[in-house]
C-alpha cells in the first residue's frame, strides 16, 4: 500500500497533504451548505403573513428562528424595515456581502489545492526524469533498477496529482454552484421583501 508513496519520492508528501486538506474542506463545506439550505419560499410566506398582520417583530422572530444566510439577510433587513426603500436595499446588500465569506468558507483554499496538485505532480515528473538522465549520464543505462526508480517517480507523481485535481475540481464546482444558488435566493427574497414594503407603504 505504501510502496507507491515511497517510490513517488518527496513530492508525494505535499501531494498527500493537498488531498487531506481538500477532503476536509469539501466535507465541511458540504455539511455547512446542506444545513444552510432552507425552503425560502415557505420562509417568505411566513414573513408575508406576519407583515400582513402588521407585526414586523414577529417577522424578525421567524428569521431569527430559521438557519441559513437567507434568513439572516432578511432578518437584518426587517430590523430596518421602516427605512426608505433605497436605504433598505443598501442594508440588505451590506448584510449579503457579510454573508459571502461565510458561504465561501475555505473554498478558495480548495481551489488552490486543485490548482497546485497537478503542478506538484509535474514537479515530481521532472524530478523523476532528472534522476533517469543522471543514471544515463553516469553510464548506468543498463541499470534497469535505477532507471525504473526514476520513471516510477515520474509516473506516480503525475498520476497522483491528476487523481487529486480531477475529482476535487468536480467537488469545487458543485460547492460553488450551491453558493451561487444561495446568493440567488438572497437576491430573490430581498427583492420580494422590498416589494412587500412598497405595497405596504402604498396601502397606508
């Protein structure tokens, strides 16, 4: 089991670290985003009902009792519900910007792992080929063991780098898609809330 790791040379150490870091971040983000996803249509329906009853505090309470960034942005907006529409939009935008790094988490680090894994694999390839050329230059072209060691290092590190980068690239894109979907939900529900405020102002 450990023979390929040993034969891959020193470059295998950072490659294995990349795989561990990428796995930890992927699992953590998946769990967080799964918990952050709520039925925002139902949430908005409850908020509308509370506001139709004239209770902004009840609407805020509903947001505070609901997990996720959408509820946080709506709750922050409801805390300033009496502001003019443009000002309220800015409040919502500020809170949405504050939620962005929370949603992203360590996704930029995951993107870095995906980028550097194949580069590390390429570094290992070059290192292995250099060893092969050293053997040849030293007159050891007939030394199959020495030649195979360098070739093995080159192939193993290349394979490992790609084996890390390809699946985690798919994971990164999937997680980024979930983040984008949540941001879209925030924009949609804030727009709905602003429309509710406008309708309420006209009814006065």
